[in-house]
C-alpha cells in the first residue's frame, strides 16, 4: 500500500462528502509520518496535528499505523476510516 498526502486528502474529502464532518482538518507531511488532526478527540478540529500515519515499516510500526500523541489511540488507517464514517461505512 502506498500512503501519501494525496491519499489522505482524498480520504478526508470522501468522509466530508459522506458525513458532513471535516475530520483531519489539518494535514502536514514529515519525513516519517503524515501528521493529521486526530479524529478520535476534538472531532478532528485540534489546532495542531497530533496523530501520525506511518509512511513506512520499521521495528516500531508498520505502514498505515495511526498513533495519536495526545489521546494515545493507536489503530490502522482502515479502522480509522471506519470510525470516521460511522454508520455510513456500509454504504
């Protein structure tokens, strides 16, 4: 799986269109992660992105692992999308 900022923007736009909620309001790419506003607290509306989406696999995490430094949620990208879509997930 290739994860880049374009994919995250597409996911954000899809979730917004389906739910009307602007999760991942802020997105910032670093060498190791794509940092996003965590959808698990403050509804993805925090001022500074606190959740990292891993861009590669190493001894600590696999590609697509999502970890928030603030609320300590760790999940994968697919489960995070499922959370954001809620009951719209099965549509």
